[in-house]
C-alpha cells in the first residue's frame, strides 16, 4: 500500500505594523494621524526605535539617529519607549496566535511564524486563518498587522512585507508560480543578502532573484562561496526546509544608556546603572531562566569601549544579586575620562540552580523566597498600573578605591 501523501504545508508570518508607534497612537488619540517617533528626542544622542507611517513619509526609519529624524521632520512628535507596556500588548498578540496553532515561533516582540497546517480542519484555509487573526487583533487590541501565507517560512515572510501596512498576501504553492513570483524581486529580498553581499552581486551583474536562478553555480560560488551559493540558490527557487522552532529565547539580556552629555559623576553613573540592572532583572524574571554571569560595559568620551564580566556566586533569582555584581564591577572602574555610555547585561542562562551548597553568608532560603515573591508582586503592579506605580529604594554598596580598567574583551 503506498504511503499517504502528507498535506501541503501552510505557514504564516505575522508582522505587527509599526508596533511601538501604533500602541502609542492607540493609547493617545492626540498622536493619531501625526508623524510619531518612538525613541530618543532629537536634542539627545540616541536612535529611532520605530516610526509611525506618517513619519516614514519623511524618510524616517528605525535605527536612524534621532537628530537626523528631527531634521527630516521638525514637527514630528517624539516619545520615549515604554517597553513594559509593549511587552504586555505583545503577550496579548501572541495569545491570539496560540488560539489557532501551538506551533508559534516568536522572532521578536512584534512578529512570529505560525505553522497552521494542522489547523485548517478547524479554522479553514491559511488565508481564512490569517483573516481571523487580523480581525481578532483589530477588534480586541485596536491594532493592525500584515500577514504572509505561503508553503514555507521564507516565502511567508516575503508575503508579510509585500503589502504593508494592514496587508494580507497569499503566495502561490506550486513551484512554477513561485519561481515566476520571485524572478523580478531584487536580490536583497533573499535572506542573508546584506549590504556587502549585495555589492558583490552588483559587481557580478546579479541584480534580481531571477539572475540568481539563471546564474551558473561556479559563478555564484566565486561571488559568495560554496555554502552561501547553495543556500541562496535554493531560496531563489523558493525552497526553504526549515521547521517552526518552539524555543527561541534570548542568549543574553542587556540594557544600555547613552548620555546626552558625557557624564563625569560617579554617583550619577551608579544611579543610571541601578536603573539598567532593575530592568534587566525584571526581564530575567519574565524569561524564567537563571543567569550565570554578568557584564558591565562602558564607553568613554573618545568612543573607546571596555567590558568587565564576572560569574555570579550562584545563579540569581533576586535583583539584589544582580545589583551587587553590577555595582561591584563598577566600583573597580577608575573614571579616567567622562563616560558616553554605560550598560549591563546577563548571560549564560540555565533552567535550574542545581544543588549547590550555600555560602556561609548567603541569604537563607526562606528570605530569598520572600524576596522573589515580592519582586514578582512588584512586576504585576507595574504591568497593571504602569512602570512608575511603585519604585524601589536604592541601596548602593560602599565604595572602594577603583583599579584601572582594561579595554574591550577584558574579563
């Protein structure tokens, strides 16, 4: 008896439209219909996190220096990012995804791949599921998204980019139609083709995906190497065998702050570091894992950068442990010149703190448990009432004489 033919695969790529800016415009009616930039103000150092579509008509885009954005659109409204609120809305969006399939791969706070192959008996075709998701997000969250529907992840992502904002693009599923759809697109639409690779293709007169389809393999190999040549040629024909990855989590959690004016005051730097560690600790609690190491980053006025890193005595569950390590690292830094940027992050994640003998002076287990519950309660209050609803008292460790720093890469 012949093997049953598996059903054709159906993937969605859902991308929220100008997510941060859309949340701000939803929650602040006075911003609607106006050019809105989420990021540092134009009078400060910093970059654009995202911009509303009204602002994008002036050429403003993410990662653009805020000063340039202000020059392009002097009447734009600039607001600082509100990450706790965006994360809360993101959780609501992902809850909608999970109604339709358990196979959800989050790529970032505002986009995900969904495999809905097995969901069609309940909810209809891939296009119908995409329309349901769009309608749920609009009716429940008053936000829009763009969706691509396709037989694999690469094509689904192409589809979501095709008709933004509030778009829905269903790509063909047969090979002949897929190849025809891809031929006129620029090579930059292939995953892995950035600025350097594009320039190499330009020198070889390979400008469209059709050019890649037609190019001899030796030519592609001479331009991008054997491995990349095989990968990009497969993509050019719409081939992508990757499955949904269900456990995509950050390998590190970090926060940085760039000063408007270079900072000389150790006390001011300590206060900034305290706030950065507080946010890293909150995100670490939300992640659910434990970190084994912490890292301090400092960039001087002359743009020289150095880092210090140190393992935790035990993987921390409470913010107090992160603060102690961060401030301990900073105490060892001699402020040779003003500071342009300061940052802190954690890495080396583990799922559990395996059995380990407590240090003689470590906090009792009961005390740690109470602190963990308190910090989770604070997180809940801030989610419901805003990040300024409750503030933590700052208790910085005593200072000692600092030692000269080492440059980038020192540990």
